[in-house]
C-alpha cells in the first residue's frame, strides 16, 4: 500500500525535515513527538509520535532505521497495529515525490481499519510537510514578501 505526494522542494530538504522527528511539531499542527529512552530501542532513534486524525489522534512508537541519505528511511511502527513503513523520495523536475509505503499483514477487519487509520494520519502529515516546505521554498525564492 503506497501513498504519494508531490512536494515542490529539493529531495535533500524534504529528507532533512522528514527524518527530524523531533522537529515535526514545528510544522505539523497538533503533532507531538517524544524521544523514547535509549533502552526502549536498539539505536536510540525511537520516538513516541501523536498525529492528528480528525478530532482524535493516532499514537504510535516509531523506530527509524535503514537510512538512505536524501532518498528515504524505514520505520518500524508499533501501536494499535504493528507494521513496517518506508519513506521513499523520488527527485523529479518539479521537486520531490514523497512515497509512504506500508508493509503489513492484517489479521482481520480490525487490523485493516487500523492500517487505514495509520495511512490517513500519515497522509495528513504528508500534506503538512508539503505545505511547510513549499512555503519555505517560496519565501527563499522571494515569491512571498
């Protein structure tokens, strides 16, 4: 299951903002992140993340791994459902296509609903990322006062 969005910004900029989970609350309304203690993850890259999902929020624990400089990163996700995701960045002439790939084996309707909720919450984050970076690029290019 893949979701994608075009962000009119260079892949390196997208990668820096996307992989800085501590910084997500600066550009994503109602999002919060907190580093997990090093003993809770193998490499200290774990975060408790709360993403807005309508009037509610979607809470997950994320461990980032599989770093691919300026091209993407993999997440191990735990919460109401356990899954693996991958952020893959595809440079194109107009900017960067951000792909969010979900690898999951649902064990019934309940898991399918949870995976859909995860994708919806992350889709909101992808739109917030797009808005944030495109505004930053417009300001840097002098297109906005």
